């Protein structure tokens, strides 16, 4: 089945990014939200992102206009899912809400329409457990910002069909992203399990007083971060020698943080209202100037890597 038209549910951070990707790939996109105000904000965010691409000479004015023309806005779910081959859900990360939305989609959409969820860790089996057609439900987990990060995790539920997996994977390639297929679901999928494992150890190092947050971040930014874009942890281990990594693990694993509870360090900051850039303080203190500066640096670097990805295809 060829994907020609897509519906994106939710015009927030992830939704408008995915809608933009589909439009850039030449697909028709219906962007749905229950709020007209949210729809406008999402559409404005697409324009702002395209402005950035145009200012970096990644697209022309004509391409900008063509992409924008492919995005339609709707506050009617029934209208939004008409004549599409795939629906991507980007609503609140609560299982009860997703089950309700997918129940509606299961009734409104013909059986051949793929229903994808952008959940970052919830079970696709649980989301689809009460549906008539659970075989067409799949996770397509985009990473934020969706328009700049290539990774999309493709995760089956217990009843997801192989055809659903194949079509979803091809669609992700079609919109220029890198699909990573899981054989079966697990809590947090691949990316968040690795991300939270690294975060747990980074926090532990700070808690033990071994190093300040700035130094821990620099160790990743100027060490691990420099090689991970080319060689992931398993390939890096092969290059370094599994015998060497085995020897290191024989003494270091015993000393790593192995807590199964949420971090007290994080709990104290959250309870104090120190949630990061959104509140002006987290591990660091954040001014708007500092936020804008680090966001620009990240965006510039991600655009550089996207260009390199195109060259290497």
C-alpha cells in the first residue's frame, strides 16, 4: 500500500513537526486538533521552521509555498481522517486518552488504514486491546524535534501485522527519516531505555560529588557524543575490542548506579519548581538568551548532520 495522504492528530510540538515532514515529502496532510487556537499555533510553527530552512538555503521560496499548500487544518476528526492511508496520533501521553482516541479511529477508518501512535514508551498492545482491528496499530515514535532528528522507532504490538510494520517502515523512509524496527515491544523502547540509563549514571556521578553537571555534560559532548553519531555502543565495543570491554565491565558494573527508583535528585528539583528551561532553572540556570543560544547551536548542528545524511545516501 502506497501512502499518499496522512492525518496527524494533535498540532503540538511533535504533531506539527510530523505534518511538516509529510508535506515536505509531497504527501497531503490533514492536521487535526480539537482547538482552533492550537491548530493556528501548530501551523505557525511549521511556517517558522520552514523560514529557518529557507534562511539556511535548504529550501526555496517556491518550495516553501508548495509545502504549505499541502497542509490542511481541521477540528473535525471525522473529516480529518477521510481518504487517508495512515493516521499518526500525537495526543497526551496517557493510556486512557490514547485508548479513547484509537477507539474512535477504529470506528471511523476502514480496516486497511494504518493507525500509528507517536507514544514515547506506552504499550501498543495496551493501546489497541479493545479494538476490532488491532493488527493495524503500530508505534511510530519520532524524536523531538521531529523535523530535525532522523530516528523513528517502529514498534509492534502483540497483534500488529507484518504488513503494517512493512508499510509503516516504508512510509518513514518516504518522508526522509531513519526507521529502527523492534522485534517486539518493551517499556521505553530502545532510545529512552538508553537515554535514561545514561541520565541515571550522569545524575549519580553528580550526587556522589565526583563531578559537577557541567563537567559531566562536557565528558559526553566532547567524548561519547563525538563518536556515537557514527558508531553506536555495540559497534563501538567491537571497534574497541570486546575483550577490553569485558574486562572493564568485570569491575565497573559493580560500581555503577543500579537504583530502580526514580532519582531523589530529580524529585527534589521538580518539587522545588526547577524543571529546566521551562522554569528558568534545572541542572543549570537559564536566561532566555542562554536558551536561544543553545537551541540555535543544536539546530545548526542537526541541520549539518541532515546534510551529511543526504550526502551519504
